[in-house]
């Protein structure tokens, strides 16, 4: 779905679409627009019969009334394989998803298709793509005890987060060690630390295994990935002897997971609640600094001023560990950034840009193939 539009004359909405490959079933989609809201029930098809794709990219273009507030492409095939969409353009301008821009998903088929026969629709709101931007987390979404947390359907309070890390270390002493990256963050009223979960089957031994870092939630209110990396640590630790993929990982990688890089942002007003009403968590740290843009750039290019205690602590902790690669998780958009994130490739290409593109494309395709949500 597009961002909200405001045109004074009819405009063109175009894109390329295809099915995944010849050996997979074809997909069906409906291009549509809304004159009012982003709710699924507000959308009107631009054509009455769903369009069937083939495995070859095909261009589609529609003229949309000037009054349209949103345009969208709705995949209506069920239990097929993968609907591929590329180069969406509105009035000749390509839509590029940026962080924080809502991306619609999970529209149900009848919501739009039945508009062709002008049936009244159930008023199903189009959900936000990610809970991280929904601001609807209430007390009931918080785990207040470790036992509750280990059911893995709630977010931890800060207290439970620290208990969970202790639990990992105590339950798996030969595999897990908790590192403290920063003992005391800037928050003046709430005590927070930045931790890393070190997972390795060679703890305390010299190793030539490459070190890998997963880090998350440098933007405090992007909490889905905070939960996800904790769940990942839990899975790896609990399946270290039973899952061959996990065994292979542990035999070949010295793994670190920093689940919460910005605890002052996530637990901003209280340690017991996150996100609620958009005020309990913040994007920035306590000093109102955007920490994902707080690291030094290349020497001689541009100096980063006002390096925050969290940033400096992570630099100091990362440096001696010689990580060969790391992934930093965010929420709110489906996007993979690769170096240099400070410039576009046209401005300053990275020496390994081709490799990053290849790897990022494969990662994105695999994620979409496994779960489109
Ligand atoms: Zn982010």
C-alpha cells in the first residue's frame, strides 16, 4: 500500500509482477485504490477480474482518479507459493520504503474482491505490518515473571529481561555467558545495563572460530526484534545437542547476541511497560540522540559529534572481539541496508557491494518464501 497521496489530477500507478518460477503455481492479484482510509474495506479495484501472473516479469499500469488517497496491490491467491512485485511507481516516481513508513499486509481476500460485486464488507481494519508501530502493548502483553516469559508470548519487563539472561547462563553454563557491555546507561531514574549473550561451545578457550554479532533495538521502540533475538538465543541453547543446524552453527561460529542496545529508550518511563500509547518507549536514547547515526564515519570523511555512552561502550566492547560480521535488527519496514549506509551506492560504492547485494537479496527472498508476514 502506498503512503497517503494528494494529487490534483488523475495519475498512473504501475509496477512489475510475476509468480516465483515456472514450476510453482501462478498468482493472482488486484490493483486497487481508496478514496478514504487505509482500511481494507475502503479499497476499490482498478479492474474487476483478478489478474493472473506468470513466471516472467510483466508490467502493469493503471490510471487512478485524482481523489485517491491510497493505492495498493492485493495478492489474492491462496496456498500458492510466492507473489513477486517490483518497481512500484506512482506518477513516474518509484516508491522506496523508508524506515517508519507503514507497510500494509495481511489484507484478506474478500475485503477487496467482493467489491466487484458491490457487496457490503465486514469492517476489518488493515492491521499495521508490525506490532512495533502499533503502540497497542498493554499490561497484559508484559511477562512479569520468568515463568511467564518462558511461554514466549509476551514481552519481558526489564526485571524479567535480566532474570532471563541469568536463567540462560545458569541453565547452560557450558554454552552461555552473559557479558556486560555497559553497566549504567544515562537514564537518571531507572538503572539499565547493556548486555550481550555469548553463545559458544568453546567458552573460555582460545578459538579460531569467527565471531558473529546479532544486535537489536538500537531504536528503543522497535521491540519485535528484541523479543525475536531473545527467542533465538533460547532456541539455540535448548537445541544445541538435538538440532544439527544449531550444532553446525556452534561448531563454526563464536556467537554473540546483544538483545537490547537502547534499554533507556525501550524502558523509558518505567521498567514494567513498553510502547503503550506511544509514550512508554522512545526511538532515541535518554539524551534524545538517534543512536543508529551516532557512530563515527570513515576517518577523514566526517566527524560524529556527541558520541553517547551506549555507543562508546559498544565500540569498546566490539573492538577487541574482531567480529567478522554482524546483523543489527530494526522493526517497521522490510529493508536490508548494507555498507555504506551513510551514502547511496551511486555516491560512494562499497568494495564488496556486489557481495552484499547478492547476500541481501538471497536473505530477503528466503525470508519472504518462509513467511510473508
Ligand atoms: Zn530502527
